């Protein structure tokens, strides 16, 4: 019996999702001139876009306002009833309104829109109704397909709120594209958390530098090289010429591979060790082994993964090593 119940629940859930997915496809096919007009209107108004709705439409409106704000279009949600009790004081002629109502007949919302029009700018409506009072009050209306709500009763807002939320996402992304809003802009609005770290963290924030940087001159001995690698605990050392410019890198892995080949590393000069450590034709090439301090850490991770290396040398304009960043450091930073 329990198994039969579980199967019926899954069947019901799948049907709800299919109905909502189909509604989104119909919504996408129905977008046209009114959507273009709405985007252009919002772009022309530089002040905050106000978003309103009542009940479940209001909850969706909060989400839409948050998405718009985080992607370059300042927006704030306002409760239609609270608006009629003093919050209309924030409205100026520079403000626009995005009003959400499935039926387009919600009395409290309509009263708010009437008073907004006396104080503010244009109004964009979102509803399923072909006409109605909301359409009369709006400069442009974004129509949702008039479909039954998903679920056994067809009463609780499901399909309609899914379409409203998706339409808000589409509006936010169209505005993002129109404004030329890029990942650096996005990072400025999301400085904390994984997104901010991914988009803002640079090599100079994580690199080992100064006394931590393992460096030996090319005329040093193999023993000097091993001592420097051992002392700095980074598993590698930078080999530089007399002017401090980077000639190459020797790592713990290079030493292991040399010994496995039967080489005697101690019998070679350091420049010779650099040549011996280069990968053969059957191995993945190292596309790039140095970066600048301003390089994004996420780009360093991608370089290391592509070349199957675990560290990159940070160099200045004269190709002098000034730091080292390792995959271990990137993982510890949460990337």
C-alpha cells in the first residue's frame, strides 16, 4: 500500500512539473512587442523601479525586485496596502511601477496603482486577464498565458506564479544585457560568499611572496636547489638568472621523474635541469606557467587543471618572480 502511495505522489509531482514546464514554453512563444517596450521603458527611467503585488504575486514580486537589483536595475518591492498607508511617500515622477496580478482585478492592488499614477511614472502590468481594470491603468501589459493552476484542485497559485517568476528573470536578463552589465559589475554587488570570491579574488590576494618565495640563481648547486625547496615548503623553486629574471622552475615532481628515468640530477647544472624537466611529446603541454598579480584566481585554477600542474609563478613586468600560487591555496580559499 505504501509503495502505491509513493508511486501516485511521484506521478502527481511529475504532472505538476510538466504542466508548469509547458506553461513556460507557451509564455516564451508569446513574448513580443510589449516585452520590448517594457525593457525600453525601464532603461529610460534611471530611478528605482517599484515592484508590487498582493499575496503570492507579492512574494514573487519580492524575488523579482531582488533579482533586478542584483543585476544592475535598482528595484524595490512595495506592499500595495502599506503603500496606501504612507509608503507612497517614496514615489516620484522618476519611478516606474511593475504591478503583478494574475487576474488583473485585485482591488487593493488596483487602488494602489490608481494613486501611484497620480504621483509616479509609467506602469507595467503583468496578468493573465485579456482586459480588466489593471490593463486600463497600465502603459503596457505583459500577458501570461491564461492556464489552469497545476495540481489536483487547480486553485493554489502554482503555474501562474512560476510564469511570473520566470518572466521576471527574463526581464532582468534582458536589462542586464542592454546595460552591458558584466561579471565585474556582478562581483561588486556580491562581494561576499562563493560568487564574490570567484569573481573578485586575485592572485595577489593568495600568493606566497617575500621570504616565502623559493628562489635560487642559475649558477647555484643542485644541493642549494634542494635546500631551498626543503626550506620554503612549497614543493618547488624558481631558478633565475643574474638579473633575477625567471629561467624556469624545478619541482619535487621533476626530481621524482628524473630519478625514475635513471638520471643523476646532481650531475647537471640548474639550466640543464630546467631543460630535462620539460614534458615530452606524449604529455599534455603546459600552456602557461606564469601569471601576473592581477590575474583572477579562478583563471589560475583553470590554467592548472588544463596543464595538469599544481603551481604557477607570479612575475612582474621584467619577468622576475615575485610570488607563487598553488592549487592547494586555491582550494583552501573555497574555489
